[in-house]
C-alpha cells in the first residue's frame, strides 16, 4: 500500500527513490497528480544525475494545453518494490509527479487529518 503525507495545501506526497543508472538511490518527495495519466514526471534538470536512457518524445495534454515531453526509461523504488517505468521529463515541472497509472497496480488509502 502506498503511504504518503499531506502538504500544507492538501497535496499528497510520497517518498520514493529514483534509482540512477549506476544503482544509486536518490530519495525524493513526489506529489500525486491524478490528472497526470503516466507513472512519473520529473524536471529536466533532475535528469542529469540519473543518466537514464532516452526512449523518445510523446505529447501529453496538460492544463496549459498539449505539450511534447521527452520520455526516458527510469527506475524507481516505491513501497519497497523496484519498478522500471517510462518517465516524462519537462522543463515546466516544479515537482516530481506521481501519476494515476500507479493506482492501477498499488492500492491507495487516504485519510486527511487536520
């Protein structure tokens, strides 16, 4: 089960590890974005340390319209399990985003407590 914590404005964050091509684990807080239908999206500047393999370009519908994202083959550690997944990379991103694709394979229970 995915376990996370709520941010100051009600955002839901999960601690995950991004795994570099060399096998180094880099812990990050990732925000759940149910409007994003992929697995993971990261900032372009974060990609350099990971050295992930480029797969290609893919358009995604965003709140700002359709945007072309670079897609890389990435590896993450989430909920104690390693996953090899496609990762969308963009200049405009301000957070590491977990998308709704995770909800197809991992259960999510949320209890918002004030």
